C-alpha cells in the first residue's frame, strides 16, 4: 500500500458512523498528529487528534482549515442519509451537493491533492436489476439521497476528466458497526437489532421480514476505503464510484442468526416509510470491477459479523 506519511489528512464528518472508525485506522497509518478531525461538534473520539468545528457548506472556513493544517487529502463524510434526507429534501440536496462542490473546487484550485467521497447503493432505483446489481446498469433513484449520490458520482468523474482531480469513491452498502451509531439510514435496523437483542431480547423492525439488502461489516468497509485511497492512481479506472459487494440478508435471516446466540430473541415487523426506500434498492451487488481493478475482497459473512457484533456490544 502506497502511504505517504508526510501528507496531512482531514476527515469531514469525523464523528459519524464511518468517521469514528476511519479516524482510528488513519491514525494508525499516518500518526494522529497528521490526521485532523472536523465536524459540527466535538466528540471523545477525537481525543488524540486536532479538531476543527466545521460546517462543510462554509467554503471559506474549509479553506482556512485546509491551509492551517496543510491538508493534502480530504475524506468528505458529512451527508444526510436516506431516511433523514426524505424529511428535509432541499437541505439534504444542499448539504450533500454543495459540500462536495466546496471540496472539489478547493482541489481544482490546488489546495487539496486527493479526495475521498462516499457514494451508496442508493444510486440505484426500482428499475435497476435487484440481484447482483452490476456496476453499469439502469440508475433511476427515487430518494433525494440517491439522487444526490448519483449526481455526486457524475460530478466526481467530471472533475477528474476536466481538471485531473484525484477523487475516489465507493458505493457503500448498509454498514454495520458497534463503535458508533448509524445516522438516519434505511439500513440502520441491522445495527439497532443488536442493541435491542442484548437489552430487551426483542426488536420491532421497520422493514418487512423478507426485505433483503446489501450490507457490510464496518471493518471491511474501512479496509475498502483505505485500500481504494492508497491504490496506485492507474488502478482506479472508475472515477464515478465503485460497486462494493459484502453480505446480503433480510431481517428474518439476521434474527435467526442472532437466535443462535440469544435463543429467546423475538422480532416483530412494523414497516414504515423506510420500507418503500428499501424496496427501491438492490438486494445484492456484483462488484467484479472493484475486485479486478484494485483487488477488493470482502471477508465477513453473516455468522462472523453477528458473533463479532454481539461479543463487542456485550
Ligand atoms: C442508508 O441506509 O441511507 C445508508 C446507505 C445504504 O447509504 N446506510
């Protein structure tokens, strides 16, 4: 892996579900004095790092912080996720798009050398093939989050083609983690279920029992993020965003797996507005380009992920 320890790194949205764990790994790779955490509020997770209060919509302040810390790489994780975005579509569009423009423009002006920006399986829609969804296929997202991610992918590629910006991106599936809480997504049930299983041995799921979705355990997602950012530039052939395949399961299957550890665990189903979002997304992902181009391989399957979540949350 090609790690230049001289390059200073900024994580925007460092207090979120991905940010907290990415910060830990980047600290190991670069040393905590070379990694700066930015978010709208402080967090104990930033104890070892320089911290900046930052709203990514404020481009002047962003530039000031980039200059102050001599930042070379930016991981832009601040965004509104699918469920929250539906409650405030115009703000979601503004945050998800303008935040990206601010970072890409600073890269174009020569202040930043490398950008990471996460996309999502939400770029797909009801007209997309649901099983083994390919990298290149019909993309007609019906959520504001998905629309912003698809537009963002196109802008990332545009800045690469027109301005040579080294921007890299992954379409994350639903992410499952124990170190920090998910923030307003449709796949969040697959995290909440563990907390409730341990606390009350029961869970009311907001998706129906047979709603299969692409998912991934956070250690794999962090490794993918680090691997794509440290792969030689010529291996990154897709400058929109890469499909990333992990695990695929539905609420009934994860509940059955949890029952192997907590036999009297009970689950009830009460689908809400998030059901429609989930129904518009793929059920599993074909990531052959990702495997071929930069050697991606997922490791955690459902049983290992469930054991690890329960062990760590206990
Ligand atoms: C969400 O559910 O909104 C996210 C995602 C799949 O991008 N976890």
